[in-house]
């Protein structure tokens, strides 16, 4: 299924458009300019508030466009285009798209604005928009328009159309700047068209409990815990407006919702990403990254040793880093011949083959790294990134945008018992592992029959409907080898023993559900959390007029109050860990409960409209601050608020179903009798009995079961 290829180093580095930001500063050598890049994608436009020269230009432009309407009317399209070029220089592709879109709206006949809008859209992976823009200027004076259109079409999986575009470019520009690249891309498209999706690999998106609308990447599995990096977090101390996103390391145990790694591991003002554990788990190599210019990101390698009990020692910045280049995506490799452990990484440093190359460096004393070695066998003039070495099968996996590929970054493998002497050919993994989009971070686990990868392929979550390829999701893959053919024989076997027929067995009926009902069942249990003594404080009533979402809207904004009240006496790591824990509770328990209730309600409406008869079963819980009898009243009020949600949802749309008993809501209120031991019931110790996560977790109602007829 896969084709054997060798890397090519004779093709020119593409300078007009690349998938990642380019370094605009002069290089010390004659090799292609290198991008300072890490695998994040941000769609934030921002106006800087500091006064570097580039930022002053942004402020002047902002003033021209926003505060001086008469000057903007005279020169607005030029100012907008200039702002777009500045945004491209700082790798802010979304801002550039907006500026050039505004400019070309004011001057529709200016094909330059449309061309640069397409350039910005391609950098943002908005290939649909880029394709439409380029198709509108095919008769312009831009000589590479057909070439860029072919690249868009290839990235969208339109391989036959891409071949036509590349051929039209070669026909018009046989000696053009991208002639060799166009020939290579034609070969890539023919290769893609020859592929058939019949490989033994199966790919599945890991869902919203793991993935976010931002990029999620760099998966690592240890035991039953999945560690990965997520670009969903705001840099609260950022000077940009709006504040730019950063990544943090997140963990998920047994498929639960991903949460930021605790004990002070993540930085609040820098990216934290790309974990690489030592085999014994005693330490971890990883990245801290910072915004370099605008949206460009540069990364350094760090090491942290794990404490004996829990938590991490102070981070050590490695001497192998170079402030002029990025050093990112560490992976572990042990050379059995020399008995030497190495760290693999991707870097754009001098001495490489092209842009981002894969390097390896021996682990020395105190976990510092020795002199790096370039893996020249696999590196090209393009980008090679996200290395992973499978020691069980002696295979190196990595992603490249230069080798024979079907679009974006593809995943490749090479058999390499010794990375210092790679002799085998490099082969791409088949469809569906590779796709027209970017496919990265291929990681086998266990015996190599399953694992993970990251991709921004169709089906990934996204921020903006106009750009559904913005961000990477994590995917689980499994490998199922085809069954062996049955054995055949020419002989006839006879036997005197006759096996009596097996009598008919009674069939056990198993319930079957519609897709909608099954989706609701998959969401259970849904946990809905309440503030202390809510709803309706200090009453023995068993019902309330409040709906759950009304109580949620008052409770969720109390996060900062809970953090202050609980963490006030704490210091150092203990305080930081407690802050993270309460923040996690509000973001991943309280908020998730409210969101899930609304999703569940919409699915419930679909099921009822399809004729299903449904019974919802609720349980109420309380923390143990009050007497048992009072807690039973409180649990009943909480269940009452959830019932009110269903009776008032979408202006009472469930009422006819409730009145006809097509929808039943059953309750099982519980008080302190069901509360776990060890949770404070001291009325005078509000810090522990009200503001602790342990007490907060008990103040809830759960939708625990669903009966469908």
C-alpha cells in the first residue's frame, strides 16, 4: 500500500507561501530562510500596547483606521493593505486576512489585495477561502497564481483539479520560480490519486472531553493517563489586546475530561508543551515557548525531575538551546550499540539541511545534552518535525512537508536500529493515517497495534466556521492486520462420532436505542453543581421557583471568590496547586455540567419528537454542613430546580410531553447519608466546609439514568 521513496534535497525552498511563519531576519548561511515555529495556530488579531518600532506602526495604523475617518476615507485601502503586510510579517495570518479583505472590498479591481488575502488565508489553513480568491484573479499579472491555486486544491484533496492547475502554471511558466516544485506536486497528486483507503488502520477523533476548539497535540500515554498539550489557555499577563493564547500540558485519566497538569508544572506567561518522559518516569524533557515577533513562537528545551512523593523540582533550561533558533518537540531514543540515551528534537538551527530538521543529542550528566547530530538521511530542504522512536520495532516516525505526500504534513516511517546509520528507505504511512491536511505526532503505544496522532483534518473541532482547518485535534488509531487465508486440504476426514444438535436456547433480548437516545445515554452521568445552601438559603421548603441554569449563572462567577477564600492561608506550591484545583473544578466540572445539560436537553427534545417515551432519573447530593433532615430538604430543592429547567426549557416546549407522560422525571433525593467521610461539616470552618473542592463536589444533582421505550 505504501510506496518506497528517498528524500530529495535538490528542490528550492518555497519563499512566497509556507505552512508556518518565516524568519525575516538575514541568515548566516546561504541555505533557505527558516521559520521559527511551534505547532500552534492562533486566530487572534491584536493591537500591541508597548512601543517597539513594529508595534508603533500598528498603533499608528490603528489610529489612522479607527480615529481619523477623513484620512481613512482618502487612503483607507492603502493603509489597510499596509497593515495586512505588517500582520503577515508577524505571522498574524487572521489579522492579515481581515485587513486584505477590507482592502479588496474597497478596491475590488486591485488584484494584489485579493492575491495577498489568499496568501494570508493559506497560512491560516483557510484553503477554501484561498481557492475562491485565487480563482477570481487567474487572469491577473501574478505569474504564480495557478501554482498557488494548485497548492490550495491539493490541501483540499482535489488532486485532479490540482494537477490541472500545476500543469497550467508549467505551461505558462516553464522556467518559473516554482517549476520544479510544480513538477513534484504533480507527482504527489498522482501518488495521492493512486492511494485506496483499504489499509488496516482505523482512525477516530478522541472527542470533546480531550479536544478543544483550539489546537491539541503532542500525546503521551503513561499507564492509564494521557498527557498532551492544549493551546486553549489565555496568557493573563500578555500586553496584547486581546490577550494571546498559550498552551499548557493537560492530562486525562481513563478518558475523562482533560485538565491542566498540576503542581506548578505549567507556566502562566509562556507556552508549556511537548512532554517527553524518561523511560523510568523520573524526569521529563519538554518545551517552554514564547511569542517572538507578533504571533511567531520560539521554543527552548527544559528538563524537570520528578519529586519522590508528588510534584516537580525546578525547571532546568538546557544549554543546547540557541536564542536565535527554535528547539522543540523532544523524543527519547536509546542507542543499544553505544549504550547511550539520546533526545531527538526538531530545530531550525544552522548546520541543517533546510528549514526545521530532526536532530539528536546524547544525554549527559545532570540531564544536559551533548553536541547535536543532524539526521541527514531523513531531513530535506523542507520541514521535518514531531519525531518519535518506537524502540520495540526499531522504527522512527516523523512528519514532513517535503517528501512525497498527499497534502500538508504527512507521517513517514523508517526502520532504523541505529539512527546514526539509517540504511532503510523512508516510506509514508497509508490513508487514512495521512490525509490532505497536516498529520503530526504519530505515537504507537504498547505493542504498536494502536496509538495516537494529531491532525487538522476534516472533522476536527474549530473556532470559526469560515476556517474549519485551523486547529489540530487528537485522534486514536488502531491497526488490524488482515486475517490469514483459511487452510485448505484435499483429504476428507471421517469420524464415527456424531455431535448431537444443540437444542434451541432462549434468546436474551438486549435493548436497542435510537442514535439520539444513545447519544444521551453516552453523556451520563451529568453532574450539576450548586453554591452552598442553594437554591433558596435557610428554608425547609422542598421546592423552588428557580431553574438550575439560574443558579448556575450566579454560581459560576464565584470562582475567584472561592480561590481567594480557600487559598488565603496557603503559600508556595501548596497555594498554587490549590488555585489550579479550584479553577479546574469551576472550568471542568461546574461549567461542563451547565453545558452538558443544555446539550442533553436538545437531544431529549429530538428523541421525544421522534416518538420515544423517556424517563429521566435524578439523584440529589449535599455537603454535610447542616443536619440530615435539612440536607434532605436541600437535595429536594436542587432536584426541583432541575425539574424547573425541563418545564421552562425553550418557553415550555417539554410541557406537553410531561403532561402526556411521554416524559417522566423521577427523583431520588439524598442527604448527608450518602456523603463520603472525610468532608468537613464544621459550620465555623467555612474554608473547608464551603470553599474546598471536596465539599463543593458534594453539592450537586446527577442525571444518573435514562429509560427509553
